[in-house]
C-alpha cells in the first residue's frame, strides 16, 4: 500500500483532532468556567484520555489482524460522537442546572458533579483520539518493516501539520462561519470521510504484527522516562511562551491561536527533519540525547531573544495600517515573532517522540512500544501543564518556570548520553550546560517596563521606560503589574491597563476613576435600599469600595479569577480601603460562571465589570447564556449593571451585546459615565428611573461622588443615554445577532476591531447632537440641572457643552456679561454677531453670516439647557423690532431654533420640512441640521411616515447617513427594512 495516501489522511485527522481540543475547551469552559483549575481539569481529562487510549493500544494492536481497519473504526466512532456532542452537552448541562446542582445543595458537591459530567462528555472521545496514532503507526510499520521509524516520524509530522492548520482554521474561519456546533460537525464529517477512505485502502492488508522480543530492560525504561520528561518540559515551554508572547501580541483568542499553531508547526517540522535518521542512525538514543540537550539550551536562549520581540512589535505597530489587510499582516507577523521564540526549541521537541519510538522498536519493543511511548509522552504533558500553571508561574515566575523546563530537558539528555555516549563527553556536556544555565539565570532580566507597555496596542515603548514597577506577579491566568506613572497608578494584566487611579487627592481625576465610582454609585442611586451585591472582577477595588460606602448594603461579594489581581489592588490603598477593610465585603477567587453556578444565592445588585471583551475568555461574560444564568441570581427587582467600553470596538459589537442582554431582560437603560464607556442597567421589572437624589444624603457615597465631580442628581441625568424603547431601534439597525456562547460574535471580532482602532463613541455622541433628539424621543427622561460648577467637564463632553451653553445664554440675555473661560474663539465670534444683529439690531457687514452664527448658537444652547432657559434666548430675539424686518425664510429658521429649544416637535417638523422643500441651495451642514430636526419633530408627534419620507428624500445628500443619529431616527420611523438599508449603505 502507498504510504503517501495515509500521510494525507492522517493530516486530516490532525486537523480534526485539534478542532476537538479547541472546541471542547470552549464548551467545557461554559460549564466549568475559566478558572485555572477548571482549565487544567479539561486538559487533564483530554490528554489523560489520550494517554489511556494509547496505553490500551499498546496491549491491543499486536492482537489485531489489521490495525488500519481498527483505526478506521476508531475514526468513525470519533466522528459519530462529534455529531451528537452539541445536543448532548446542551441537554446534560441544562438538566444539571435545572435539577442536579440545586438538589446537591453545597458548593463542593456541585463542583464535583460538574467535574464528573465534564469527564463523561469528553473522556470517550479523548480515549479514542489517543488510539489513532498507535493504530496508524502500527499499520504502516507492519506494511513497511524496513522503514518503521521513518513511518512514525512522517505520521507525527503530518498529524502535527494538520493540527497547526486546524488551530488557525477553527479560530479564524470555521467558528465565524458555522459557530461552535457547526465547527464540531465539520470535524466529525472529516473523521467519518477519512474512516471510510482508510477502510477501503486497508482492506487487502494482512501483514504480521511486529515481533516483540525485548523492550523491558533498564535502557528501555530510561527511554520511556525521557518520553515522559520531554513531554513535561515541552508543555512547560508552551505555557510560559504563550504567557510571555501575550505581553507582546495581546492576550486575545486570535493571538493564542497564532501562538498555538506556531508551537505545533515546530513539532511537525522536527518530525519531518528527523524522519530519515530514525532508521539510519547508528545510535538513535545518542542522537536523542544531543537533541534533548540542544532543546534545553535553545529554550534558555528564548529569554534573551524575548526582549527583542517588543521592539519588533513596536516597529510593526508603527508600520501597519489600521485596516483588515493590516490585521492580517499583524497576525502573520505575530506568527513570525512566535516562530522566532518557539520554533528552534519546538523543532527539537518534534524530533523526540519519533526518535524514542524508533529506538524502542529497534530494541525489540514491538508495536506495543508505540502506544507506551505515546502514553508516557502524553502523561508528561499533563504533568507539565499542572506544574507550570499551579506551581511554576505563581512561585517561580515566567523566567524561573522556563529555566526549570529547560533543565528538565538538559537533564534527560545528559542521562541518555551517560548511557549511550562516552562518560567523559557526557560530563563535559553537563558542565557546559550548567554554566550556560547559570549565565542565563543570573545574566538575563525580563524587562518589566516593556512587559507593561501594551506595545500591541500603542506601538510605543518609550512611555513606559521611566515608569516605576510597584508590584509584579505571574499568576495562574495572567501576569499582573502595578505601575506608577507620573499621572496615575495603573493596574496591568498581560500588558493591558485594567484601571488606573490618581492617588494624589488634589490631582485630576481620570476617566477610569470616574467610571469605577459610577459603576458602584449608579445602581445605589437607582436602588438605594439594596442590601446585597456581587461584583465580577475586582480591578482596582474602587467599585467594591464605593458600594460599601452605602449604609444599606449588608454584603458585597467580589469574584475575581486571578488572585494576583486582588493582591495588586491593595497597592491603591487607601483610595479603595473599603474593599479590604470593611467586614461586609469579601473577595472570592473563582471564575464568575463557576461562582454563580455553585452558589445558590440571590443579590439585589450584580455588577459585571470584567476586562475588555477582546481578551481571551472575557467575551463569554457578555453572552445571552451568561445573562440567562445570572438573571436567576437576582432578587425580584434586582439590577444587573454591565460595563462596556466604547473604544477599540465599533457600534455593531456593542449592539450584539445589547441584543444578548435584551433577550434575557425585559428592561434596560444605558448610561455614559464618560465619553469612552457605557453602563447598561438591566432588570426584569421596569427600571426605577431617574436616579434618586437620596444617594447624596449618604455621606460615604456622596464623598466618593464628589471626588469624581458628581455633585447633584442632574449629573446622573446628564449621563443618561436612553431606555430600551429609545435605543432598541438603533441597536436593530446594525443587524447583528445576539452574542452567544455557541456563536461568539464578540470574541471573533473584538481583537480585530481593537487593532483597527474602531470606535463606538458616536453612541455617547447622541447626547451631544445639534438637536435634543433623545429628549424628544423619550420625554420622561430627567432634566435636572448639572452641578453649577461644571466640575468634571474635561472628562465628559456633554458637561463641557452644558457649561458653554450656560455661558452663551448669559452672554446673550444675562444681567451681566460673563467672563469667557475656555470659550472657543469661533463661538465667541458667533455670539457677538448674533447679539449685534438680532438683539441690538445693528447691521453687520455681511448680511448672510449672522444666520450661520445663529445656527451655531442654536446648536450650542438648545440641546443642553432646559426649555425655559434655552427658550429665553429665542424669545428675546423674536421680541426685538428687527425680527420683523427679516426675510420670511430667516424668520422661519429662528422659529425652528425656538421650537427646538422648547422641545416642540410639531413646530420643529413644520419648519424643518418647509425649509427643506423651499431652500434648494442648502449647504450640506444646513441640510443635515434640518433633516435631524425634521425627523425628530415628526417622530415626537408620532408621524412616522412623514419622518420616513424626509429620510428618503434627503438621505443621499448628507455626509454620514450611516451615523448613529440617523440610524436612530430612521429605525424609529420604520424598523422592518432598517437593517437591510444600512447594510446597503455600508456596502457602498
């Protein structure tokens, strides 16, 4: 039989096998959570099953007349199980949540049950996957007894090559096309097709089993020990390298897939390179010894090489355009950077299993040797993962963990050389290796300033060079730093900022600090009698601290996946002292999904404040399924508060989150604590809007609010974007599905949008439109005045605009001329011109300019002042004698401005419609203003058809018909065809 056909088929098997590992991990994380212990369990079950399958084949294959037929049956069984995995998972997990877990009562029993069910779901397939390599290897070794080692090496190469391709295909294409269930079914069909192909190719084969006449001596046992320890070291490298490169490339799912595929590609190339040496080498054991030593040294060399990768990424980020093509090049370049770090050592690692297997076969181990070597190597990999995650990283840091792994490989190589090479050579090699290891251990330092720079986002290392590292720890799930910059102290996870605070009481408050305080204070302002709260993610601890300032709160439980984060947050003391000193608070180290699924508690408030959704694993906290689960942990009338950023993301991905949340909660409202973030407040019952003034009567909470310049209830009203009824038509316009665990739209696109520097700031921009659109669409919204000092205006555009509006009103109709502070020169000029022409009735030099100035004043005043305040300006103007001297169209413009100030929808619609119809030479800016005012006015009085007619008549004459404001109005006018229309606009 031709070996080439089987090599091609085994490539497909590797492709499908890696898909299973990746997709099963996705599924079981949904059930177990993302905690390090749960992830380790998934890997232990998966690889333990493979080891068991390989060990079983060690006993079975010699008794099979044709191992290839057995292989075909195994592949068919794997494919069949893949086809039914999704419904089995959904049925089993739904039953466990509905019946089993509530019946068990205590958290320990619930967790044990979940672990057992997880094993039940993937263990059978894992055992079968472990049988594929030994069965295929035995079949080809029988057919080609003179090239047994080469056959094993080629199978290792092709299987690993397929796995590398599978990692990229599933992460970058298949999940996006067909979701998690479809990706599993695709892999299952691949297994079934290749099972049929192998069955047809293998039927004529009747080769005798390989004879086993030795293989149990000391040297054979040494080879099995080397298989175990090299598997251990390789997975220690993988864990350490992925963590290290996450600080260079970002900790996104796509970056992880790029790194994983590079690691596996190195294994594949090593297997290919060694294929001819396995059978021809005079002593494969001695060759293996040298490979082990060189691999350990190359792993050590990655530490000095690693420092260079930050500069490479800096150059890359400054050279790539923020486009889809740029993102493709970013990932390709990331693969090259990963290869620079990983490929030399993984190339050697890829040689080891073929060499060990070949040596065992030559020593008379028979077919059983293939399974035993594979099982030992897999068991070593399990040990490597457990030791790296739970011992190495927390206790020895990245550097120490990597050095420990390299010493394991070097020690294994020296042990082989001691048996199979001259002792003097082995001794000299040991001395050289020890010297090099000591040189690296004491001479190479990982630069924490570079590691905290976030070079994958900003493309800059210079800003971090003078920063002071206050805390550094490699945790089980992330590398955490606390960094002192001139303006603030910043908490960094895997190089990304997760919150910053200015610890100088007299210093300027940053947007992070404002957002964190409001994340805690807003739900208290809506539900002042809240007694219990759960917080997802500790961050700086400021949100938890703010909650604990409430006199009504009795218990706050904060769940944090990474213990190092909680330790780092202590560095913000005393600003967050309540989080650590108040006995009503508790910080629990767990994954959020595990936390809620194993605790049968309900809360008045649940605040979800995780990291950015482009970070691997975080997007699952923004899914429909997560909101469904968390809904059951709210007391009647309880509130969910979901933080989400508007930077490095576009409005369509914000829409997919709101769609997911809206499917599980009947009511939600959106607030903007700053121009860069939103807080979504959701409940099953109508929301208690607006925010209650009583919150300022609680001394502790009021003090926190004063710190971030929130001085009165109007400061909450100013940040209110809108209710579900107001915003849902806008959300629908993007035509996005609800983000789901099984169709993870957010996870698949967030990293790309981060790279492309997308923005959804236009959503908060709805608060700053030229016309008070949101007030007219939602008349019941609060309109209380903002703080009279306009504190915090630098951090929130609407507050600054309100300050300027107050200045403009006072300049035009106030009792005295105010002092201009930070007033744009263009606005000052327009105010003077309006006052001169319309209030003092003096002729300007240019009779046309004053109308443009009046329009600028209208845009400055009307959206931000209460109707009586803004209307005073236009009433005064229209009462002047020169008003009657104006042309009719000019008087109509001023009447429109007055109607807008008064929130008079009928008059706005009338005047805007007439002006659009009678002014053929309108400029683009004027047309956009009239269309905005006209559509808003028609919608305010319920005349949707008229609003739609205006849109159809003028949409092609404006600059940004796909902007959030026009989307909002168009979809309020008619929702059915709304999304399709904006897809066409995007296509242009």
